[in-house]
C-alpha cells in the first residue's frame, strides 16, 4: 500500500477520533507529498526513497521547532511539535540505534581503509547511502567524526 493511501486512511481515522494533533500532522504529510509529486511536473507517484526523505525532513522540522521553542522557554508550543513528529515517525522505517549505526560506519571505514578527517566526505557518502531512511544525517555525521578523529 502506498504512503498516500495510508495517509488518507489515517486522516479518516483521525477525523473519526477527533484527534486534532494527528489530523494536523497527517494533513501536513499529505500536502508535502502532493507538492513533491507536482514538483516533478508529472503525475507519477514519487519513489519510496523520496517518501522516506520527505517524512524525515518533516520530522526534523518539527523537532527543530520544538528545540527552538524549548530554548525560548515556550514548552507549551514545543509539546505539539513533538507530538506531531511522533505521528509522522510512525510512517518511517524503524530507526537504528547509535550503536548499530556505529557498527555500520566502522565496517564502511574498515572496508575502504579510510583514516583521518580527509576521508570524511567519502565515508559520509557511503554511510548515508547505506543507512538511508534508517538513521538521520546528524547521527551519521557525529559517529563518522568520532570514528575518524
């Protein structure tokens, strides 16, 4: 079942349950999917990888907003952002833990004989490709820096 169909089903369920947080989150996802689909100029479905990237971007936006609100002493505004992020995360593949990401990155470094910060770009490219949708870029970057330094 495509993501768009899943989102529509969940929107209907959220309407029935009168869950405003879920409804707002799901409508944002639906809107982003439609924008991504029409950006290409075609009426084709976007690929699964693009859907995952889109969902990750939406979750990251919500979490960044929540962090900013918390820094400004506005937990009342941060809480809905975190709740929306949790709703959107349900549609993402299960995220790997930091130790699992570290193991994958260590294997990539060993396989390619990379050493030092000069190899960070190469390792990041390979790790990002292998861990696409399973870990966010910030986590990957932090672990790569730690292992290469």
